């Protein structure tokens, strides 16, 4: 789930297929894509991408997809299956179409990378040829607006990969040294003051990172150690808003590539939240999966996974936060 950085009008199905990388930040393969639309001009809203299911999983996945579209207030839906297994694709699209009402089906299309098919009356049984191009107008506009298009989902996974090799050993030593400094300070600080004391260390790093300044390894490691404490993590969490989410995601992705155990869950959970607020469910899921691999009991990571699997819209969270702010004295 992502937000496109520029406005692009798709005129036909090949245009839609070429626009997919701009919706997710990579070119989907063996994927089911669903896009919520609204208004008479069918503006894109919520969108999701999931791996193609086995034949036995078709009905279950159809329920999940339609449930997500409904919870996000879709008026219409564009559904595309990009896969070599056209038999499963046809069954999946049919199952989704049965469950969609009252959501209007705008278009349902199957494609295998070379040809596409629609179940509209009179559509050629052999499908129609199409081409994908990195120079398509949708992609060019997105890149010009600052979006990075990756070749596939694995490249997105690699963006959140744990640090390895000699650098990991060096960062582990650096974290141990900073921890030796932090623990005595925490020990003589009351629980009520821990967030304030921690943010005195974290906020300058956060401000520099958000301003686009280069952060040193010491900055990144110190940030990681301090946000491992729940009071400090929650202070940083509160600063991730609809307005700051994009910049926070950029910063937290940077930190994610250098954080070492046992400090991974907090950093990756914050990154997952920032990605989710931007509408990028793909990055959010990748980040939260790494957080849970590090600690399967970490409560913020489990919460994020529940929200992602439940299709909770970021707008609901923002509305709750706004209501809390209004009710605070």
C-alpha cells in the first residue's frame, strides 16, 4: 500500500499495468493487486498487493481483499492479477467479484507479463499483447517527483536487511559502549523522568536526521539504544504524524540498516508505523516481520501486524489521535 507522489491518469489497461510500480515502489510479479477508487473520476485511494494464492486459498484471500477494500471506504475497485497461473487468477477474480457488492467493480484484469485478459463480453479469448517499460509516463513522472522504483519486492526487503559482516561487529561494540554509558544514567533517573532524560539525547539526533543532515554511526547507535526504552520509544512514536511520516520513514529506514540486537524491535516497529501512516503497507509489513523475528512477543510489533492484517486505515488512527488531543486538558 503506497501513495503515488504525482498525479497520473491511466487511459487503458496497459496504462494501469505500467503504473503498478508507482503504486508499490516495485514491479509486482505473481501478485494480486486491488485498488480502491472514489468519485466519478475514480481517483485511486487505498491499494494492496498480496502474493498469488494456491487454488485452495482462493476463497479465503478473496474475503480478505474485499474486507480490506470495505474497511477503507472503497466506492469502486480495480482488481488485477499478474501471474503465469491464469487458471488461479481467473478463479480469484471471480471470487472477488462475487463478494464485492455494494462496491462497484471498475475493472478486473488478468495478465502474465506479455498478454492481458478481461472477462468482459467479446474480449478476445487469446488476450491482448502489452508491454511494460521503465520509460512509461507513469514511471517517469513518479521518478521525477522523487519516488524510487525498485526492481522487485526482494529489493524492498533488502532495504530493511540487518547489517552483517565486520560492520555488524563494529556496531555491536559501539552499542555495548553506549549501553555502558546509558545504564547508570537510567538507574539514577526516576521512571517519570526517563522519557525527558532520554529525549534530551534523542531529540537532537532526530532533528538533524529529519533535516536531512548526515548522521554518524554514534548518532544512529545512540538513537537505537535509547528508543529501546519504552518511554523514549513512545515519545518518538508520538512524533510520527501524517505530516512527518514520510521524513520519519526515511530516517528510521536508515537506522534500521545499522541497528543491532537487542535494539531491533523498537526501531523496526517505529519504521513499520511510519510506513503504514504513509500508506505503504509493503514496507510496513517487511519492517514488522523483521521486528517479530527479533522478538516475537514485542507488543508494538504485534499491534502493527494486527492493524496491517486487519486492514485498518491510517485515517482511523489519525482521527483517534486528533480526538485524544481535543480531549486533553
